[in-house]
């Protein structure tokens, strides 16, 4: 059984030969540390694929390329969405949005999703792993990409002042990402992975009522479009999101990531309440255990995740956010080595 088969069997809530593995690995220092060479990025396909093979991962994420970064100050750039970033050691960090007035929303020109450059590195990654690893294209959701261009505080104010205008903007954003997802699917990607964080550590960023009114209709439209083209849809959604889990399942999400421990997302509860409805991905603590823990602590948590979520299928092991630059490469490799050793089906209690 190869990696691609392993992922697809798990997404059908059946047991493959072992629990599949994946993670979001996109920060330069993390990629370089694992491969042991400089210059490794998500848009250097050969090296990026090699990182995943070294770790023995079964699913690789394919990122679109951002290409219209205009420099407006020392290490400060504005992208094609009007978002201001500060670039530190090659990695952009969010600063603020530039759309601050209601008329800015009407005048803003959505980027063209048909530009081939969005897809060039992804096409090569798909070619390099075709039939071996499962590929999941990262296609952003309607919530985050709608508030980023204006900043969250401005977004909430505008939502109160002129909800219809904001909703029209959300629909325009959604149309872009629907087309981008279709483009990736037509290029041969296996899955769509929608990152759209809706939670803080202690609760939701917007009330469930506002999410249901302004965000979920667009998200549901995205999901339905992609599934109509024959792919399953995964979601990355940070924070404490238990209050909207039923909504996410209702609108068609096939898998949820990262089940964040620091936000009180309980893997046991998730397995008991939703394990037959949605595939679970993640829950190994990236803030504490992976970053500062001993090998014994990492092993204990990996085994805990396997024992809770793996029986019956429907679980993919990963961190509870991403492999960020604070996590030593040796810890990353150890986590996945443990998972490969003890994640063989049938899962038994090994601690």
C-alpha cells in the first residue's frame, strides 16, 4: 500500500496498513533543518518533496505562489490582496490591511485566478509525487482572506455598519478561491485543503450566528463546487471551534485539522462525537511537547493520539498546528518515527 492509498482509505473511515502522516511544513528554517541544506522553500519542488520523503509523510500540501508583492518600505511589502507584510529572514509576517474605507471594498480589484504563475510550483510537485503521495492544494477560505485586507477590527466595524457591502466583498473573495481550487483540481491535485481560522484559544472570533449568516454560505459553496469535481475537502481551523463543529460537518468538510490542544480541543471528545462523520488530523502539541519536550514526552503524546483516534480509521497524525521554526528537526523526525512504528493496524494499547 502506498501513501496515496493510505490517505484515501483513511478518508473513507477505514483502516489502512498504518495511520497516515502529514503536517504543514512551510517555514524556511524548518524545511532547511529537515533537509540539511539552505534555500529550501515550498516553491522549490524537488527539495520540498524530499523533505516529505525524509519524514515519511503520506500527504503533501501544495501552495499557490504569491507574485505581486510591492515593496513600500524597509522589509515591508503589500501583496495583491492589499495586505501589508513584514519580511523577516525570508518569511512574511502579517502587519495590517490597507482597505480602510467602505468605498475601498467597491473599488478593490480581485486578483486574476487564471494567472499560470499561481500554479507553477504546485504543478511540478504534483508531477514529482503523482501516484505515490496524496496531494492537497491549499485554497484559502472566505473568512480569513476577507478580513486580512482590512484588518480584523476594521472588518468587524464594517460588518456592523454595512453588512451587505461586506457580504458582497466576501462573495468576490470566494469566487476567486473557487476558481483557484478548480484550477488546481484540473492540474491533477487529489484534495483541497482550506485554511480558514475561526477560533481564538478561548473561543470563536465571530459568533456562530454571524458565521452562519456571512461566512458559511460562501464556504459551503466552495466545498460543493470542489466535491462536484470529485475531490474531498480538508479544513485547517485553529482555536476553540467546538461550537461550530456541527456546522462544518453540515456544509460538507471531510476532515478537520489541527484539533489544537492549547485551545482545549479534546481529541477523545472529537473522536466520540464526530469520528464517524469526519476525519481527524493532528493534536500533537506543537507549542510545548514538540518544541520543548523530551523524546519520552513526545512518544507518550503520539501514542495517546494513536490510541484515542486511530481505531476504526479516520485519523491522520500531525501536529496541532504546523512544524514551525521553534521545533527542533530532530523532534519532528522522532515524532513521525514513533508514529510509523506504533501506528500499524490493528492499533493496540502500547503505553
